């Protein structure tokens, strides 16, 4: 499997194509305005608090895998009940594949550059699996049980490869995980910089107990959140500010600096948040621990 991922990155033009396709999709979403961003937020999983794609892959892979298992058992036992179970599970997996693919495309549109080739390969492999399972459903309707089973087993082989590539994306490329460092403090109010140096509407980054913190002064009030974007690790202090919102310079995730919540994806994890105040001419912050 490692050979497969290394070979695809050496295919002439594939890496460039994968990155350009993702960028084109992302630009199209941004160019379509607020309604499109809200729709894509749903696909990213903003409402869920983490990416929606892995949740839906469980339905798709589970339906297909067990469908293929029942297909094989039904072919060997000639049990109509077992065959019908295979039909139902294959249909469930194929139906779930559509929203699964849509959420995957949404995540791909804002994929990290180093992960784009692997993500594109992951999508292609799963499309092949979907094709085999779709053809298997057609064969079932034609009562061609042997062909339907053979096609579902071919699909199962491809979806297994796709699942492996999905694991590579998460565990090796760290796609879909929270990139914001998890701070543990400070638990008490701690001075981090002179208040006179924090200019209105000019972001400032400080390190507090090893954690990067973004400070932003707006309307005389100081706000503080984690400075590393939870989506892919972008530096929020280099982002674009609009009122109390900051847009990451890497993939355009938008956060509210008042509480770190996600306003727009692709991020789905909120930023670590801090209380902030000015005391004795110093900006002081205190970490707000999230309840489990």
C-alpha cells in the first residue's frame, strides 16, 4: 500500500492536477457568496463539531462490506433471506455513498497541499468502488445473482484500498484532526504584554506556557484565542480581520475572536479561548478550560 501512495505522487502532473482541482473548487465556493459558504459548512460538519465525512463513511463502508459478506454467504447457501439481506445492505451502502462523496469533496476543496494527491487518489479509488456496487445493484434487478456477487466483491476490494488511503490521510497527513495546540493554562490571570503595545485592529501573537495566543483589540476590548488554526495549522495573526472575526490566510476558515467559535469552515473545531483584560497597564489573559 505504501508503494501505491509513493507511485501516485510520481505520476507526471498528478500532484499539480490534484492541487489545482482543490483550489478551483475552493475558489468557486468563496466566489458564490454567503449561501454557498453556509451550505459547504454543513458538508464540512460545522454543526457536528468535527468533520462529517468520517461519520458517513461508516455507513457506506459498513453497508458495502456486510452486503458483500451476505452476498457470498447467499451464493454458497442459496438462502433467499441471506441474499435479500445482501441486496438491502448493498443498497444502503450505495445510497450513503452519495452524501459521503459530497462531504469528501467539501473537505477536498480545502485540503492541505501536501495531502492533495493522496486525497485525489482516495476519491478515485472510492469512485471505482461505487461503480462496481452500482453495477451490482443493476445485476440484482436483472436476477443475475452470480454476476451481482462478483461485482460486489470487486467493489469490496476497491473500497478496502480506499479505506486504507483514508487512514493514511488522517494518521499520516493529519487531515480532519484538530491542529490547534491544546493549552493547559494559564489558570490564573497572567500578564503577557504592555497594553500600550496592543494597537487597535492590529493582531499580535504571544507565547504563553508554550501555547501560541492571538491577541486582538477591537472597540477598546481585548480578545484572545489560540493563534494556530484548528483546520490545518495556519497562523491566524496573519489573517484578515472583519469586526470580531478573523479569516485564516491558508484555507479561509473564519473564527469569532470573542469566543473562538467557528463562523465558517473548512474548520470544524473551535479555537482555544482565553479571558482577556487590561490591568495595571498590562494585557492579562486566563485560559478558559472547556467542560467535557
